[in-house]
């Protein structure tokens, strides 16, 4: 920092400190002269003790003067906001924490509690409580302010998990009612349509044609309703994977064979970048084939027109298998990304919106996780992280006993 700027920076800090000291000295004239030294010594001792207490807290503590200038900031607050305590002290809080407007916050007699999201140095959800430090003589004039900052990131994550669990529990109860109220009538309808089909075969061919067409349509609609019902039940009904050692590359090839005709009809090319030495994964082959089928089909349906491309990659490291399925389709808008795993939320003109819910449930039941990266009009990439059943111990490199330091 150039010398003139440094002097200006230090002068600002000294001015902030002197403002507090002037108010303190103004109150010392009421004290006996012999007690001043004792009070100052006690204040210094208590200041050091309080600073140690504040530094030990997990909550952030920021002490401000009436103009919003930082007088003290503890270690936790520095971690939350990425502050340097030496540089931050003596500066207005608005210049250190972008987005906080002190002119709207610091008002005498008013206590504020607000939530905020920070993105640096880490993405966190915080709550700050700003309270004035009021003087004894004039309550309308605050001596300063104290800001307490709490980290709500884990609390919000737990609340989201609880909400999702409650939602799935509600869907499970609903599924039981649907299976009873709709499943049984569907079976009965299918049986009666089969009986009608037998009677139609006894009619003359001329009379049988139109009726058989109508009967076929009715039976097709029943099958479609039955498929939707099964999808709904599979999405919410807890299952136990029957795990076996399988090569994920082989499962991907088997899945692509099922979709080969559909992809070829739309001229969608599939590029495979599969790991050559992929260790077998402990998975339920039927369930994971369903995972790959849903993800690849979703990728193909996100590609408008023809001549699209889907890229499938597999990788493995010491801890997990990673399967990536990427398309060059329309992508997902930000407003839809937040609800991508909610049931019956879909960007497609047709579909139940249960596919990704089923995929995530299967992956999580295998101890894995699914991540989606997407940019509107630039495509989507889905990553399936599947941990090894038994994670091996990884030895770290031994430190050099005699390190050479280049000067």
C-alpha cells in the first residue's frame, strides 16, 4: 500500500478509536482522581478477557460505533464473511460486507434480525442480530451496536431433509390409497374387457371391426393408467436393493440397446467415453438399468429436433464410481432447477414427472447421490456418484524428513 494511502487508512482507524475514547474520557471527570488508574487497569483487563470470550464463540461478533465503523470483529465473523481483522477494524461495515447498507440498518432504539446468504469464502446461510448499545443518559443516542451472526447452513439443510421426508411420507400414504381405490377397479375393467373381446370374436367380421377398434383403445388406456400407477408406487414405495457385483459399463450398453431404435429414429448420436478398467459395482442391476434408462431417455427428450448428441462417461477413483450423462439439448431454466426432483414437476409436454424422483431414490438407496448441472439453451449434465461398498484405506505420502528450502 502506498505511504499516503496507508497514513489515510491508519488515520481513519485512529479517528474511530478516538471517538470512543472521547466519550469515555467525558465520563471519567465524575470519578475521583485516585480511582482513574484503577478503573483504566480494570477496563484493560476486562477488555482482554472479553476479547478471549468473543474469540471462543462459534457465533460471529462484530462491535460497531454509531456510524457503523467496525471496532472489533471475532474469528468466527471473519470466517463467515472472509474478513481480515486488521484491515476490517476501523472501516465502515458496508465496505467490508457487500450488500449491507448501514444507512438502513443503524438506527437508535431499533433491533434488527435478518437472514442473508453469502457466497464468499463459502456459500452459507446466516442470520444476524443487530442491537444498539444504549447510553444511560440519553436512550435515543446509541453508543454503538453489537452484531451477532449465526450460521444457519446446516439448520436449513436439516429442515429441507425433514420437509422432503414428510413429503415422501405423505406420498406413501397417498400411494396406498391410490393402489386400493384405482388399482382394483382397473383390474376389474381389464377382466370385463377381456370377456367382451371373447364375445366380439363370435360376431360376424363386418360387425366386429369398429367394435374391436374401440375395445383396443379402451384396453390401451387401461394399460396406460396401470403404468402411471406403477410409476407412482415405485417412486414412493421403499424397496431393498438386491445387490450384486456388476460392470456398470455392461449395464449402460444393455440400456442403450433398449433405446437404440428410438435414438436412431431421431438421429441422436451417442458418444461413449467409458473407463477401460472399471471395477465392478455392488448394485441392483434391474434398478440401475432403470436409472440409466430414465436418464438417457430424459436426455434424448431434451434435444429438440434431430441430430443431437448424448455423451456418456464413466470414471472410478479410490472412493466412488462416477457416471456422467450429458446432452446438448435445451437445458433447464433456473426457476425449474429448484423443483427438479419434486413429483409431477416436469418441463415436458407429456410425462408424469416421477422419473427423476425414482432415479434419486434408487441412487440414495445404494448410498450414492445425484447431481444436475444445466444451463438454459446449452444442455444438461447429470452426475451419479456411487460410493464403493468398502472404501479402501489410502496411504498419504510420507513427509520429507529433510526438506530443502530454496531461498
